[in-house]
């Protein structure tokens, strides 16, 4: 299990290094925002707060 986590973290590290090297560092906040919105939607899927969150989108 620890190996899977390490491989996923290395992919993230390599991707951010690629963005930084190609001067695409401005995409990093955009990617974080997309991940945050995705996590909010996944977490709120079955909760009572889902109708209120879906109104935002």
C-alpha cells in the first residue's frame, strides 16, 4: 500500500516539475482548484448538504 502512495506522489511531483520547467507554473493553482471542487463534489454526494452545493455550480 505504501508503494502505491509513493508512486502517486511521484507522479504529482513529476507533473509539477514539468509545469515549472515549461514555465506553466500558473496552471498549478488552476489544477488545485479543479481537484478541490472535485473533492467537494465527491464528499458531498450522499449528504444532506448536496442540494446546497449543487446550487453553487
